[in-house]
C-alpha cells in the first residue's frame, strides 16, 4: 500500500521504520472496523490526513470521520424484502440471515444492513460471539447516514481511539435533537424480531441524505461565508478582552442590564462577536427565541457551530422557529462543507452545549435565581444545595 504522503508528494522527514509503523497503524484502523471507501482517491485522502496527524506528533493517529454522510444505497429487488420478512415471521432465521448477508455484501443497502446487524444481535443473545461483526455493521450503517446507528455505535464502543465515537454521538444529537430515534443499548441487547422487520420498512427520515441536503441548500440560496469561525480562538482576536471582562463582571454582580448593554456594544463594533456572546447569554438565561435569533446571525456570519445548531433548531422547531426538515438538512449540509478537518465547529457545538436538547446546565439563570449562591462557591467547584 502506497503511503498517502508519497502519493501527494509531501516532503516528510520520516525514517523507514516510522513509515512502516504508520502504514501498520493505518491498516489496523481500516481492518478493525472494515471502513468502506468508495474510491481510491477517497482512500488516499484519508491516508494523507492520517499521516499528517502522525507527523504533527500524534503517536496514535485516528481516521478522521467523513462529515459528508452518504445516502443509503437502494439497489435491491423489493420482492426479496417480502421474502425475507416472511422468513423472519415464520422463524426461518438462518435463511433470513443468509439472504440479508448476501444483499449487504452485493449492494451495501443500509436498511438490509441494519436488519442484518439487528438479527445478529437477536441470534447472539448474550453470548457476544457476533459482537465484532455487529459493531462493524453498525459503524458502516452510521457512515451511510443512519441516525439510529450513529447513536448506537457510541453506546456499543464507548471511547475507542480507532473510532471517534463522540463524533457519532454529536452528529446524532444534531440530526435528532429530541432523541426520537435513540436506540437504547439495553433494548438492543434484548432485541426482538419485530425490530428486525421494522428496519426493512424504516422511513427516509431516519437517514441523513447528503445529496438531497445539498439540493435544499441550493434551493434556499445558502452560500459559504467569506470567513469561517470554529470556536472562541477563531472568533476573538486582540482588543475585545476589556468589553468581555466588563460584561462578565456585571453578570457576576447580577447586573444583567449592564451586561447586556456591554454585549451590544461588542456587537455594534464587531457583529460576529455579538452573535457569539449573545447567543451564549440568552441560551444560559433560557430565552430561546433570542438565542435562535443570534444563532441565525452567527450562522450567516460564518460561525460553523451556529450552522450545526441552526440545523437542530429547525429540526425540532425550537425557540419559536418553524419546524422545517428542509432547512435543517440545508444548514447541516452547509456546516459539514464549512467545518475543518478536525471538526472543530462540531466540537464547539458539543462543548458549549449549544444544541437544544439536554439543558442540564442552568448557567446564569440559575445563578441569578439563587442569590444566596455566591460566585466564590462556583470558583471552588461547590455544588449548590438547591431543591
């Protein structure tokens, strides 16, 4: 296997032993979960990114997941699905298993893949003998845009350096912000044949289709902003520290009016700074209509984290937004096009809890509503004794 960096003519200062080690690590990642790539060019691009991590000092580089999720493949005879369903209802599980396996191997159909790994889990019981095969097919279904599988792979693998499972959980949070498609691990371990059959009839809404999403982005006229921002380090430069500190001091003293005025000064000077800080402020005060307004501003100004968040907002009609799966798909697609290779925009959504689904952090609202709780206590890490 030719090293990606050799193919791309990138000068490297690596010894022969290091090149061999790098190739071995890459092959281990590919073989462990049998990650599929549709072309040699795509594979080489992934190898190049893998090599770059190693060169930059990461001794355990990871395969960076592809944000451009693919649509589920549909190239099968529908009469075969009817026959498989009949076998499942009649208890002819080995026949159904073999037929599903052949379809998956020949066509890559995602619905059949999901049915197949669910059937494996059903037949496996608690023996664990099919565990690696199950994980392999769950990951491939996630890569093909199946939202339930994104959530499930996170639960199955926990933290694993060969697969960024947190990445899949973040994606499922954004594509399914109300957790409607969550497939609990306990349920999966006690799966029924009904679940297997359901996979064969799963609606398109349970998948993210990148090609359709791109069409929606074009339809709504979304364009990549001139400048992109991924997190605080790419949003704030020199000269804003005074206003930020001033607003923060006002909040510590529970003077929201003055804090808000200061943030608006910041917005007047540099709109993108205002969109970022005000969205955080209104989110923390649980004023989600104003949060939505500032996220919209931030997305248009190039804050990639806000693009992801805006997608989730439209997906569930949060903060007064009118529900729209079309706009949700369009903004998610735009976010994936704008994010950088390390998915920093996606990380920011996760780290700052921008996605409107699990508001377990009450933030400034809690602090303002409980005047007996002092800022010094927060600095010390003390937990409030509040019912």
